[in-house]
C-alpha cells in the first residue's frame, strides 16, 4: 500500500495528523519511504557521532517545494518502529535551510501518550530540548560532502499549522496534474 497516498493527512488536520515513521529516535540509520516501491529504503547511515533525538518521518498527502512530503518530528520517550503510523498533535515547527533551500520540520507529540497531554505549543517544552533538536539538525550533515543545514527559527503551533495547510494544498494541486 502506498503510505503517502492512501493514509490521510490526519483525523483533524492541520493540528491532529498522521505521521509515517522513517527514522526512530536514538538511531543513525536514515530511511526514506519510496512511494513508487511502497518500501522503506536505507538512504544512509549518518556519518557524524550524533543520533536522531526525535521520531522523524513525513505527513501523508502533503507536498513541499523540495519535492518531498512535509517532514515531521515527534517527541517520544522510546523509539517507535520504522513504518509505523503515529497519531500526533502539532506543537510547532523548526525552519531549516539546507543545500536544497528552506525545509520546515513540523514538531509534534504523540497523541496517545498521556505524558504529552499538556503540550500544545513549543512554549510547553523545556528550552534545552528545543536546543538539542536544533543542534542535531545543524550538525548531522557536517561530515557529508556538499551538504549543510542551518536552523533559522522556531515557529509556534499556529504558524506550524499554516505550513501543514499549505503542504496539504500543494498535494491536492499535485494530484490534479
């Protein structure tokens, strides 16, 4: 089954989304979903001495200017499974600029984990956790030739949801072509 096209963006987008897990927290293995193969492919092993601090993946039925679905991260207390579909709530976004241009990454929390019930915005997260996430995205490409990333800014939940809405509109336009 094509997870990008067949799974809805969420139950109540743009706040409540479905997330397809491509990379688990505490991993250096970076998988990417290939819709044309309906499979997860090991894209690379991060050559830096860093691990993903969050669950990482994409929002189905979205599309961005970098010609990929919208990237999304989720806070989690333990790693999930590559290929799992997680129900998440949007709480913010980290705007990254890399060698391919602007690449926003939505930040979310797992809806079915009661430990995150009070999280509604990035202001609900300890500042150091945001710094750790930002540091990861600024450093994980450093040892890869011709690749780089710079964190530009954090966006609050309302602004992040606008990014989700735009990505959903982009997907609808793409499907009409």
